[in-house]
C-alpha cells in the first residue's frame, strides 16, 4: 500500500496528534486512561526497535567489515571514523561550555534560594569523605549573617531520611574511582558474547562483530563465502523487519508521545508549568547549544572536508531518521532508520554505512556530551560554585570519555552525569534537579547524536571516494 504523504510527515503528524491528545486528556482528567491503554503501544514500539537493533548491529558490522575486501582498507576506515567521532564530541562539549558560560542560566534563579543551595552544598562537603573543601575554596556559611540559615538547613539535613538513590549513586561513583586507568579496555572485550547480547553491551557486541569480520577477511574466500552469504542474508532479514515495523511508526509514535506527556503532566497542567519555569534557562541553553552544533558545526565540517555545500540536501535526506530519533529518544532504536536514510537517500555504500553508523550509535554521543557539560556548569551556577577554566577542561575530558560508554537508550546520560559530577567533587544527587526536564531534552540531544553519526558517515564515505547525492543536481 502506497501512502501519498512521506514517512517523516506521517511521523510528525503522529507526534503532534499525540501531544495534543495528551494535553486534552490531562485537562479532562484522562491521563490514567492514556497510561493504561495507549502508552503500552509506545512501549511495544520501543521494544520492537530494540529487538531489531542488537542483531542488526552484529550482522551489519560483520557484513560491512567482511565486504571491505582487505584488512588495510578496514584500518584506514576505522581510524578515520574514530578520529572524526572524537573530534565532533570534543567540539560539542566545547560548544556546551561556551553557551552555558555566556548565558549563565544558573544565575537566573531566585538569589535567596541560590544562597540556600550554596549552604546545602557546603554542608554536603563537610559530611562527605574524600571532599576536603568546596570546589572554589569559598565558605558562605562561615559568614555570621548566614549562621541562622546555616543552622536551620543543617537541622533539616540532620533529621532528613537518607536518600537511597543518592547513596546508591555515591557508591556507584566510588566504584568508578576505584577502577584502573585501562578498565575501559577490559570492559570492551567480552568474556561471553551471549551475555553481551542479553545485557545490550553494545561496545562488546561491536568488538565481537569487528573481530569476527576481520577473521572472515583472513581465511580463504572459498571457506568464508558461505558465512558471508549467511551474514548478508541475516542482515537483509533484519532490515526487512525495519521496513515492516516502520509501516506502523506514525501510530506507534502517537502512543509514545501520548505516554511521555501524560507522565509529565498528569491531570494538573498548572503544576507542570510552574515546575518547568525554574528550569527554563537550563533548557533554553541546552537547545541553543544543540542547535548550534547541528546548524553551524556539522555543515562547516561537511563543507570543509567534502569541499561542497550539500548540508540542506543532507538534512532533507535525514529527516525521517531525525524525527524518529526525536520521538524515541534512542539512537540505537533509530539505527535501522538511520542506515536506511544514509544508504537510500544520501548514497553511502552499504559496507561503509554498516561499519560507521553502528559504531557511531555507541561511541558518538555529541548531544549527550554537550548536555552533560551544560548540566554540570548549570548545577554549579545554581549552587553558587564558580568553576575554574581548568576544572571546566576536565569536564571536556570526562564527558568525552563517559559518552563512549553511554548506552544509546533514553535518559542514559543522566547516570553519566553522576560520574561527571563526582569526578569534580560536586554532589551527584544534583542530577535529580534536571531529571524533570531530561526527557524532552533527551529528544533533542538524540537528534543531534543521530545527525552527528550520519554527518561523519557521509564525510568518511566522501573521503573513501564514494559519490554522494548523485540523484540531485
């Protein structure tokens, strides 16, 4: 059955209809109905995409590596891919730090509330082992005029029930500090590939797939041929699954968006509006930073390395995958659609797309890294903690390395934010402050993640000598 409207328009209609229905339902008091009878179909959609994603990564990388023909070509492609991914991630973190320091959204809050936040932070420093003094060396609670406020806050802190989530996060961050400097290499190599499949450990799956594909290149073609045919056949099966699932994507996206808004709003829209006012500056800063990366950094990169201005055509070609990324908040779940857009609309060869994009869905998290940088500085500003240039440079390194292991699933960046905060000596429990607006921002940053993957893939394909956008003038 052929549809008159393109897929991305139908997905957009489903998104808008889902939000409108959820807002109306909230006003009418029907949010519970949405969560019980509509949202499950959105969950089914995510589960279907995740079901396809892991085996698709496995078979597409094996097919892509084995299709290189020789190991030397694989080496060049791998170096170019990883180098570009690293460069874009570092630039994204730098953009995030620049924007948050220029706008200073943490200073937008009520001054008295920020003073209370600062004293809370200083009390946390006193209670926490391994944190000798406030990060900026100041002591607001030592000033006589704030003694009464300090005592009242300390009394509340002393009588409060410990936050189990905060304690768990602190224990997790302590474990991160205990591991050796090469632990990330150990974590990449699986001891049991089936456990890696079961736990969706994508870096381990990618390592196994690349290793498997290289071995196919090293054995005689006569013996490798049947295995290559099997891998290519399995890859085609999972790609066909993508096509079938995407036929119902507009309806699934309607259910998904209905559930997202229903959870955020409940039956009281007014309370949600008040809740989001306090985080408006943070959200605006993140969106501006992400927009700068998409509309300034990526086109500059493509124009510089490809020596031609094709970014408008690139965005038009990637729009179905971008809209799906916005609705699912998962670059892994969007991977099948990303591969389809890059191959079908841009003209990247199957071996290149099958190798570059799955790796990007795991190690290239430009949007997530930018959000971590903005969130850390925003939370520090909110608590009147002035970060030095050197401390902000450490955010660049920590956020870049943390993004490599980020799961390509909704809200995965929140747990990475705990690691970044802990590495600086800030309270990891602050992550709860930005939790309420993480889901909508997760949608935007996932679009940046997917767009970055496709940008690098297009540049790598061009450097490889492939002809892109051959169907357009």
